[in-house]
C-alpha cells in the first residue's frame, strides 16, 4: 500500500513530507505563526473586546404566574424581602411588573393576617428597586377591577383590599390623592367599599385613634408582648360596644397567638371586676362561653387566665372594693355555663 511514483521513480514517500497538496495539514509538528491583521480594515472584528450577555426573554402571563407564585409562597415561610428582590431581578418581568403586587395581594387574601402584613412590607421594600410608584398604582387599579372575582373566594376581599390601599398610602408608596381620583367614577359596589374602607382608616390614623402600620396587627409571636396586650385590650373594648361575638373570634384568631389566649381570659375577667354596670358582665360571659365551646381557647389557657386573676385579686381589690364578691359570682356563673372546671372554680379565693 506504499505510495509510489506514477513515473516509476522515487522512493514512494509522500510528496514534501505531507506538506504539499491542497487541503492538507502540513508536516507533523508544524506551528503556524499568528496571522497579522489590519486593525484599520473595516471588516476587522476584535473578538477580545466582545462582551457576551445572557438574554432572558420577557415573561408572558402564564410564565409569570408559574415563576412568581413559588417565590411568594416561599417568602411567606422565610420573610426575607431581599431574597425576593434578588430572585425577581433574575426574571425579565417586562410588562408584567404591575402584575406582581396583584399576584402577591391575591395570595395574601387567601392566607393569614401575618401573610398580609408580610405582603405590605414586601411591596414597600420592592418600591423604588423592582417596582415603581406607577407600577403600584396600576396594580391597585387592577385589583379594584378584579374585586367581583376575588370576592367569590374571599368574601372580605373589598375590606382587605381597602386596608392594603390604606397601608400603601401610609407607607408612602402610593399617593395620598389616590382615592380622590376615583370620586364619582366608581360603579362597582365592591370597589366603592374598598375605597371607603381605605379612606376611613387613613382618617382614623390622622386623628391619632389608630396607627396605620398596625392595620394587620402583627402576626403570631413575632410581635412584642406589649403590642399583643394592646391588641387584645382593643379587641375586648370593641366587643363591649358591638356585642359581635363572631367578629371578636375572628380578630382573636387573626392574631395567631394561641399560646397567649390566657391574656384575653385575664383581661375579660378584669374588665368584669372593674365595670360599673351589668352589660360588661353579660357580654364577657357570653364571649368566654363562645370561645370555649368553639375550642379557640383551650382548658390550659383558660386555667392560666383565671390563675392570674386569683393571684392578683388582693391588689385589684384595693382599687375595686367589691372585686371579691363580683369574682365569686362570675366564677360560679362560668362554672354553670361549662366554661371552667370544678377545680378552677374551687380555687377561687374568698375574702
């Protein structure tokens, strides 16, 4: 198979040692010099100075929901707004930016009060970085338009969206004249209800009767004990005025502090001892009975609340002369209503 010369001459080796002929690689071990180029050539392309960037296509509606929903659900677990901002920066939201607050609020409406508080904080932290003030205004416009659909899954949606609007105005991420721009132009009953709720809350905050940043309370054990005591005290005072047991139950559950329900028992009994009329006595008995039968307040929490009253009754009696007799009568009525056990009743101190 040796290559031989056609003329019958030569030694049969490849011509020029393999370096000859068209399309050959050249001799083994040959090193080619760098080809000189003319940088002034208009066709010259300097590859060394090229910058390569990854192009992320803007999300469509379906892709947006699939990508952002898990981020929001994880945020409700860890509560780190910086992590959410970093994840969102990796996405090309494009025209879907205004849909971010809509999705976040929609998920929060179906969640707990702590989720709604976390959502308000997230919107505040994202404004100016991921979102603009115009994006937020457009988001709340869309939420008001979607209220007839949201109310099907969350009957209290108008009230809650109104609280989101009020909180956004209070946090300075939504203009104060936002509600005024809707005056006389709203046909939807749910949208009017939401805007009225926001206006009332902002009016109350300006009057000093309520802080707008506590519109959601503070979920769970994340808030200081001092704030929890204040929330429970406000809950009971509102209940005495309204007598709405279901509303009181809902407010207590939204605090998400089952380990602190003994405070409500303590404050309720204390209000009975300090009250001058029979109305407080009756409504507190009704409230404790309802909370006990519904299982919201456990036996352990009920016992701890009464133990605190029993321990402090000598000091209470200094300010309320008839505290002992009122307490004995209230404890007996609670026992008859099945609210407390015989053991708790028998531990009631007498003068």
